[in-house]
C-alpha cells in the first residue's frame, strides 16, 4: 500500500515537472516569436528610415510587408490562443460563430493597426531626417523639370505623381512627387536644392517662370 502511495506521488511530481517544462518551452517560444516580430518591424523601419528617400516602389512594398508580418507575429504570440482557425458552422451555432468571428477580426485588426502605426511613425521620423539633412548638411542647387505624369497605387488608391528630373554633380536623377490638386504640369520647371551626400534627396523651392 505504501509503495502504491509513493508511486502515485512520484508520478504526480513527474507530471508537475513535465507541465513546468512544457510551460517554460511555450514561454520561450512566445518570447522568440515576439523577438522575431520586433526584428521584422525593425527591418521595415530601417529600410524606410535610411532608404525611404529613394523613388523605389519595391523598397516600400518590402517595408510594408515587414511591418505587417512583424505585427502579425507579435499579435499571435500575445493573443494567438484566442484565434480559432476552425470556426463553427454558422447554421449550427450562430452566436458562437459571431463571437469567434469578432475575436478573429479583432486579432487581425490589431496587427493591421500596428502596421499603420509603424508606417506613420516611421514616415514622420524619416521626414525629419530628410529635413535635417537639407537644413544642416551641404546642398547644391539645380533646376528640375516635370518630364512625365504617371499613375501610382498608394495607401489611398491610385493617384497621379509628377516625375521630376534634375542634374547634379553626380549625374541625372529622377524623383516622383504626388501631384496634389494637379499642381504640376508636364514641362514645368522648378528651382530645387538637393543634398550633396544624397543627391536623391531634394526639395522644391520655387517655380521657374517663363520657361
């Protein structure tokens, strides 16, 4: 009888130890997932912060993808246990289906909100960096001409962008600027300043009249 009790006690202790090890593994896995998410968000931030001035749509797509995947990983590491990949049949249990749909939508929505938050914050910091470069580092002057108007897909849908071309000491560069209220026309010319170190960073100063 005593042997049976000791046996049950040993099994109980083994079960507790196994449960503890399992919980530790789950905790470590969640921590790793959380860190991977932060890493992806950091990659997206660095791409925009250091290369966002380049007129390169591909870089923008990569950064948005990194932001979304990073926030999705973080979201599931925090709230994944509430997400149900196999929702109940609507006709069988309407209330349960609605509840689970709300939970799933909220979890995905959290990741999307996080992505847009990262885009906005990163964009603001990048704009400040660009302005700091133009204000405090060596700049050159040039004349930029609108050589084309093209349609580009942005977060707000398809919009018209003016494509400027200008010459610097390092060669000829092109830059796209959103054509808000059809401000720019093909053939227009503008005085600009540009960064000597980063010639693709430029700023329009004034329109050249009688061009």
